[in-house]
């Protein structure tokens, strides 16, 4: 009897748990102040954001260079399953719904990380000094709209 294959290796499971915790912290520090909870949320938010950027870079490295991105790309079997002509017994690690969900979440997270990374220029931290002049007011409006 062959040993049961692990669906996700430990580094990948660890990344997803770290990402989940960081996203919950980021959501909490974004919305709790709006709901009237008073606390010093900015440092928690930007530090969690930096950690999320680092963890996503780690995930991209593993996805592109260790696993290969082909697992997450829709293929002919996925497209045939939409119209009902595909063989549903084909053993695939991810089905079309999982792939589409992953790509939609990836797009949202990447937009949030890019806009959040830009917004870091507007705060003083121990690592850098505030410099909001990197973008025009109009560009900042786009950044804030996309991040929100």
C-alpha cells in the first residue's frame, strides 16, 4: 500500500496560515478604527503589510521555481468540464473553480500589496522617512481608491 500523498508541503501550509493570520490582522486594523475602536493601529497595520509582502514573495518563489505555475493555469480539461464534455474522473490537483478562486484572490492581494506598499511612503517608520511627494494628488487618489 502506497503512503498517502500530502496535498501541500509544510512550507506551503505554513505560508497559507501566515497569510491568513496577517490578512485577518490587516482587516482588523483597517476596519476596527472605523467601527469606533480606539487603538494605535498604524504600526500594527504597516508591519503586518510588510510581513505579508515578504510572505507573498516567498510564495511566488515557490510557485514559480519549485512547483511550477502550470498547476494553477486553466487547461483544456478545465475548459471541457465547463461544457460537460470533459472526463470528470481525471485526477487533477485543483479543479477549475479552485484555480479561478486562487487567481481572483491573488489579483486582489497583489493590488492591495502594491497600493499598500506605495502608501508606506506617507508614514514615518524606523526604516524610512515620510515622502508623500512620490506621487501626484491625482495618483494618490487612485492608490487610495484601489486600496480601499
